[in-house]
C-alpha cells in the first residue's frame, strides 16, 4: 500500500486532533477536576496514535502511546494532575505536532522523544496510586476507521436554552458510547443563535430504537436521526454543520487552485463588462441576449467560487487560546479567554491576513489591557480578567472584536506623549476614542513604558491598521478607564471582487467601495452649514462634515460652484459627505494588489482595471471620514 | 416511599414556589438552602434524591455548589433553576454535572417533566 497518498490527510487530521488537545488542556487547567477534558484528550491521543501507527511512524506512535497511558490513569481522577503535568502535556502536544510534519517528510526515525518519555514515566509513577513502576503495557491496536452511527439531533425550536438542552443530549449520548466529530463544536452551543441542530458520530452497542428513546430523554428533543456510517472520519470542519449523513461529498483543494480560478473569473468579469459596453453601443439584439446570458453565467460562477473560498474563522482563532494562556502565565496574569462566533466565514485570503493583527491586539490586551491580579483586587475586580474575541456578521461585513475588562487606555498619558511629539494641537482637551485611535495608529507611536518581548516592539498598532485598511476594512476603538477596551475590526467578508461606486473628479475616475456608501445626494453649497469651523451639511437633522475630493486630492481646478453630487460615506457609524464632480454608476471591480508609492496620499486602499482597460484607484473610506 | 428533595435558592419566594410545586406532586421537601455553601452542607447531611439549585446565590454560587456536590457524589441528581439569558451559565452547570434545567418563570408542568427525566 502506498502510504504517501495518505500523508497529507494524516497531517491535516493530526492537526485537528492535536488542536483539540490544546483546547481541552486549557479547559482542564481551568477546571482541574473536570473529567471531560481528560477523556477528550485521551480519545484524541488514541486516534492520533492509531493514525501514526497506520502510517508506520514508530517514534510518534510510541510517544502518543505513552501519553495515552498516562491519561488513562488520570481519567479516574483528573485532579491528580498538577501544573507541571499540564505543562508537560502541552509540550507533548507541541512535539507531536511538529513531529507529525517531520514524519511526513520522512524523518520519523530521526525524531527524538526520550526526554519527554522520561518525564512521562516519572509522571506516571507519581500518578500511580500504588506507586508501582510498571506502566501498563498495551498491544498496538489495529487501526479501524470510525464505525458506528451518524446521529443528528434537533432540539425543539421553541425550547428555552436550546444550547444547554443540546449539551444534555450530548452528555446522554456520551453515557451510551463513544462520541466523536460533534458539529457544530459544543462551544457553539452557548451562542444564542444556535438553532438546536447538531450531529455527531456515536459508537455504541445500543440498538437504534432504544437509542432514539434514550436520547429523547434529554428533554425537548424534536427529532433524532440515525444512519449507519462506516467512512473514515472527515477532518474537522470539512463537513457543514448538521449534515453527518455522509451524503455531502468533500474533496480537499489546494488554495492556489482556487486563487487561480478566482483570478481567471476576475478577468472574465472585466471582459464581460467590456463586452456589455460594446454590445450596448453597437450590437444586434441577438448579441445583446447572448451577452446578458454570459453575464448571468459569470455572475453565478463568481458566487460559487467565492463560496468555495469561504472558511470559518476558527481556523485562525483556534491557536489563540494557547497564545493567551502562555502569555498570561508568562506575565503572571489570570485570564479567562472567551471566543464567540467561530463559525462565521471569511474569504480564505482575508482570513490569512487578519491572524497577525488579531494576535497583536490580543497580546496588547493581555500585556497592557488587563491589570495584574493584585491590582485588580485593589480595584475590587475579579482576579481573573476576561478577554473576549467575538466574530459577528454585520450586513455585508464581518466584525471582529477584541474586548478586555482591564484598565482602559490612559487618555492623559497618550495626550501627553502626543503633545510632546506634536501630533495634536497644543491646548487639546480630553481625547475622544477616535482621536485616541488616530494617535495610536501613528507609525512608531508606542505607549509601552517598558519594552518587553511581548509587545512594545514587533508589529505595531500602525501595522495593524494598515493591514486592515488594505483589506478594505476599518478599525474602531471604545475604551473606558477602569472598565476596559474594545477594538472592533470591520472587514469585508470577501476580498477579490467588490461592488464599487465610480465617481469622477476632473478627468480622473475613482472607485468607492459600496460597503461604505450609505447613500448619495446632491450637495448644495447654499445650504451648507459650518460646525466648529468645518463645512458640513445637514441630512435629516444629522450634521455631516463635507470632504471635497477635488481639494483632498489636490487636483487641478477650482472648487466648482453650484450643486454637486455627494456620496455619504459610513464607516462603522462615522460619516462624511464626499463631494465629487460626477457619479458614473455602480460596477463590480477586481481589486489588484497595491503597493502604495511613498509620498502618496494615504486615501487609497487599492487599484482596479476597468472594462475599458483604464486603471482606477480605489478610495479608502476609512481615511476620509 | 416518596422522593426527597433539597431546594436551594436565595429567595424565599422561589423556595416556597418550588416546594409547593414539588409537594403537590407528592415529593417530600426535606430541606432548604439559601447559599451554595449551605447547599453543599445540607446535601451531605440529607442525601436527598433530588436537588433544585438556583444559579446565582451569595456565598458560593450554584455552579460551584454543583461542582462540589458532584465531586463527592457523581450520581447526585441536580436540577438547575435558571433565569432567561443565562444559557452560558446553564451550560457551565451541565458541564459541572447538573442533570437538567428549568427556566424561570416556572411552569409547574415543565418542572415536573424535568424532575421525571432526572429520576427516570
């Protein structure tokens, strides 16, 4: 049997299982006496061992086997594990993770785990109630694909707390056999949006009818569906939630293929636009019909590919709990890290880009946001701080919040630094959240009083901002002294193609992303008002400052007199009225990679090529409001 | 012999109401507790067949009490009594070992259904 064919699958599945171990270890640490985490890790380790053995990776198998034995001992009394043991298990999971990569590269024989195995042996002795040196021997078990039944349960839609009810049903199932591949992940049960439908695989001897009856005793169960299932387990997330019947068939596709396909479709969209223009100006009715048909097909194709690229955010979020744990430990802080909205989807390439900015914000929250336990106690806050990472959908964008219940950003300190560096006018009073954010996003502006290896160097706040802006997104800050800070990133859920409003100033055309366009109207200079020395217009009793694009861009020509078309921009609630010379209509544009040349005005987020082949700059609404 | 119940809630009103619902259905309310700590102590003394547990109580909350009781008696049959909007806490309680839950305001029929499920 040619095992290399399975290597990639082994690798992805291993990561899933070991990733789960990390999460469970964190749970265990938080609640040392709980049995579920240990049982979960034990199961994951067992599965990993089976896969490694099947691949013939002896060293990996050995380490996993020893770990499994130790976990087996701990299952009956998880409280026996101490801090060192948790640390050891974290190390082992790391070692297995990197080891899996090495093994696939053909280096299993070179893997050296004797140090870890020594520590494991030692721990096993300490854990054995009898004090015996013997480590229970276990013959390598044959690897079997997961057999059993796929179970789909729906909780009655009118039931209160469907998530908690679902958890009860799941616990019931766990009492009847071995549960695996729970979708959505039980973490999603706590979400208010959870609709009460979930599925899992169950290995159990209980006959179908009896199983149905027993599962229904969890209460408020609307339906229990069972189906025989013998296929190998799909990797986590490969299946959409609620479908464990095995009817959806999946393949794994190299992302570069999807990128290439996306680019080609991008080209097609541009060509389609050009074709439509030509046909409109001198085409026959036949050609027009054909052109319309092509437009439809291209649009559908585009939707399909965009859909295929959508990836749930947990793929990036999953590594954060561990980071937060390690960091808070290192800094002697106590943090409960909560993640919500893991199932929200983003375009794969967008997702790849936000990992680092989020990491930075999280580190900041741990390092500067929250106080040390003693300090928190003094302020009569719980010693354990809460950091939340929340993804949610807001119309056509995804909002990701990093929230801490720490001390808030020190406005006075920032103001003093900003005054010293000449970033604000002398005499500036209390800084607003927006002003604060603008100052923090200045390159090189760091508030870390001491440079630690955590933050204070590395990717700065300015880098976070520019990265998010490049994605066409925006950043928002809300902070209150003693209560905490929340950074909100708003990002378009898909990148490559976006709808834009085309506007003209002088001879140049510019594209404005539709996601930031609230409405368009006519600007009448006669009706303009002034607020704090700035020109503004009144829109349904709301005062909106105007931005004359012509002046902002330093374009030739005078500000035109008379009425002008105006675009009302809205970025996370901040508004501006962008006055232009003419509006040219909406169009789909393909965003091109964009390296902003030095000295260029920081109001562009990218470029695109229109149907007629002329390049056009894309305005960054966040820089204009 | 009728089942024995320990009712834990910091509000007399709630304790009375739960006691009434259960007594009328033939259960014997053998004790009450108004803090989590008291709940743990009373459980030890009384070894009731069923416990109803409020989530938010002074001096050790309900979840902590569940954890404590289940550590000593993994078979303890605890019914959580929760207010609306406390789903995350209920989930935590279930993870800690609670066997079922009811949501305030109580409907006697739902409380009894849950109790039947637990004592099954």
